[in-house]
C-alpha cells in the first residue's frame, strides 16, 4: 500500500513560473526516478522501494523575495516555479517502514537536490522540453 507523505513545496529556478502539463510530467518523472534511485541506497533487503509516484496539485510563480533568500544574492530577470508536491512511496514488503521514518529519510535525501536537477535536465533534453532546460536549482520547503 502506498505511503502518502506530507505535502511539501519544490522550488525550481529558472522557469517562466507557469509550467505546462507536459513539463510538469517531466518534472514528476525525474523526481520519481531520482528518488527511487536515492531511496534504493537507504532501504535494502526486506524494505526495498517498489514505486515512487510524484504529483503536483498546484503551481505558482516563485516569490521573488524568497528566490533572493534561496540564492543569497541580488537577482535580475530570474523567475522560478513553486510546485505543491505530493509523494507516494510503495515498498515491496509489509510491514513497511513507519511513515514518519520515510518522511525523515526523504527530507534528508532532498537536502541536496543537485542530483535531481541533473536527472531533470537530462530528461528535459531527451524530451526536447525547452521550458525546463534552464533549470539550475531545486530545493524543498515544508508547507
């Protein structure tokens, strides 16, 4: 049975602040692939991860003041997107790890999202998704 984790935000820089459905699917696919790979190093043997499913119930343009704080510098002509994120993780065996433990593990993995950005940029290139090719930063924030 999938574990529904607490919603959180993903901030992406640089986008136009309004990603189209195909681009959102690419971001979700990249997140699924990256997290499945990362979690496979954390959960082994009995508690292996079967699936990771990411959805984005909403998006908005990234707040420019928040963007400045995230990047710790003055910015001109830089935009980004904030994606409300739902994450569902299924393990191969039951009983699976406690949801609170999984949330802590995922939050720890997301402390450095440079690997996700690499996967996303590669996937965007393969899919010729021009809206995502400029992304160079991603970070997680709690709701």
